């Protein structure tokens, strides 16, 4: 049941078997812009009979919406008869679960791999979402320290940027931090793979969560967990290529139908120079993911490197049609067209990539290369130069004449 809707936010209520305990969830990064989808954790919680409210945002905006207070007020009014309320989110959703817990009157909070902020002025070490960080208007985010009376449980990987985020959160407020080395981002994937997530959620919901026993379960479960093995494989330095491959193969053997493990194996094989095996692993990851762009783009690049450029271009075109708002997909399509000798056709996706990610210097350099190559083609160089001169010089020369007219006679010849 919808209890609030606007152009930017949707708040939906879904009752379960128990109406005294409620979970309020926030979407993670990767939002498509459509409200025609389940909220974060909705199916997981509903299958267990847990009452929930899901807050869905329009995009990857870290909930910096002008009507956020109105949406939170609507959600809180629907929770007046609840005995216990917790907020729950992962990554961007973890940020919201902590920031908005007090506004919802929450008694507890489960935040997995949250950010302190994504504002470059506050977290200059954060590099993972640069375009979103520059695009978002962060004036709605309070500059004062975070205040959260819910005593959040925060699960995170301390070996990556998430560690610095949690350290800053802990400086502002009291929390129960659960570091899990090499759980990656977000740690939700690791918790789901090990089977620890349901019990963690239920213990935070009923207020029985205990830190020491949970840590013991994590240490016992991670030794054979494929997500943990993949992260260990990914972290191996160049001097230990075979160890990285061996760890990735163990992960594939444990869960052969999971796209992530095949992708990591493909990357490690490529780094070791085993291109043929890497191509097969990329193909398997792409197939299992349903051509999800994060796994399909590396496959397209591997196809191009193997000399199969028509197949690589066909895959890039399908991805660009399926993910038109992904700047990197458009960039790769432009690159594939350029590799295929279709320099003029490469200009359009290259421009679109820059429109979607205007601050990306790499995309701008690629567009410059395509333009230079296109303008330098023998059949077009002459007339393109004339067209440029015909459009540009009539504007430049009057400006130059005006600037010279205002100077003393000697300056006209010395500048």
C-alpha cells in the first residue's frame, strides 16, 4: 500500500504476520529510476512474515530530495502503533538508515557498508561514485555531526574505503561496528552467501543482537565462502598470479552457477596471460548474469582483444540499448565502433557518455581522439577544414579587430 508518492520518492507499506515489529528499508545504489520494482529487502522480509515500509528513491541521489522530510513524516505516522522499529539499508541505503533513523523514531538500525557521506567536501578519500558526487546538491545534508539514538549495528569491510567511512561515523555517534576483512562492498553479498543475513536481521529486529557470538560465526563461515574466496583472489598481487587463479577456481567449484565467481576467475586468468581460458570465463559470467553490463562489458573487451570485433560490437550495441543511462556502456560502444573503423559512428555514443558523465576526463580524451581521427581522414580533411573556417572565422575576426582598435599603435604590433 502506498502511503507517500512524489516525482522523487515512493513510500510503500506492507504488513506481515507480526504488526508490532517493523523494518524500514532504503534502496541501495543502482536504482533504475522507475518505481515499478520491489524495495530493498522487500521480498526477503515479506517471505519471513516481517512487516515493513520501503522507501524508494528516483535515482542514485543519496536521498538528497527536497521532500525527504515529508516522506519520512508519512512513514513515521504509519508506525505509531509499532512497539519496535528498525531501519535497514546497504551502501547508499545504509547511509540513509543511519541518517534518518531518528526522524522515523527507530529503536534499532542495521547498516551494511554505509557511507558517512558522498559529498567530496566531507569525504575526499571516496572515489567510487565521482559523477554522482559532483552532480548531487548536498545542501540538504546537515553539516553537523550525525545524531542517531538507535545504536546502529554496522557491518563492513575495514580494508577498503568503507573502513574510513565507519571510523568517521563512530567519531560522531555511538555504534556497534562489525568489521569483516575482505567481505568487499557491499558486505550484504558476503552475509547472504554465508547464510548469516537472516539471523542478523532478526536479532537486530528483536533487540537480541550480541557482537561476540556473531563474530565467531563470521570467522567460522568465511573460510569456505565463495564470496570471501573471490575477494581474496582479487586482492592477490601480480607476483602471485597462480594463487589468485587457484582461489578463484575454488570459488567456481563451490558455486558454479554464480556470475561473480566466473568474472573474478576471468580477470585473474587474463592477468596471468591465459587469454583463451579468460574469454571462456567471461562468456560464462555474461551468460549467467543475463548480459548485465558489469559482466558483459569485460566480455566485450575480451572479444575485441581476441580479434572477434563483430561479436564485440554486436554485444556493445545490445548493452547500449538495454542500459542507455550508463555512461561507461556508451563509452565502450564508441570504442568498439572506433576499433571497427567506424570513426564517424563512434562520435555519437562518445558524446552521450560525456553528457552522462561530464567530468570524466577519460571519456573526453576518447572523444578528442575520435574527432581528430575523423577530421584527419583524407576524404574529409579538406572540406571539414573549410567548413570550420566558414563558421568560425566570421566570429573571430571582428572580435580581433575590436580588441586591436582599443590599443595604442605600438601595442597592435607587439601582441
